[in-house]
């Protein structure tokens, strides 16, 4: 009888460890995906800043002043169309 109790407890313990390991693995995957998303945002932001600088450098002072008075969304749309 003691053997069966020990075997059952051992299997229960192994199952619990497996569940905890699975959860840790899932959590690690989530952390890695979040880090990848943050990195992509930073990369995109840096690329957007470079693109904005290049666009502004090609403009005259008057064009630059008019461009920068536009709403943010309109500036983004303009940059997207110029890069295509």
C-alpha cells in the first residue's frame, strides 16, 4: 500500500512539475514576443525619423514650414506616399 501511495504522490509531483514547466515556457515565449514587438517599434521609429529628416532636407524653407504645420496624421500619410 505504501508503494502505491509513494508512486501516486511521485506521479502527482511529476505532473505538477510538468505543468509548471509548461507555464514557464509559455511565459518565456510571451516575454520574447513582447521584446520583439518593442524592438520593432524602436526600429520603426528610428527609420521614420531618418525618413522625416531626409524629406525635410529636400524641401525649401517655405515648404518645410507649411509641412510642419500639418496635423501629425497628415504628415505620416505624406511620408508614406513619398517613400512608395
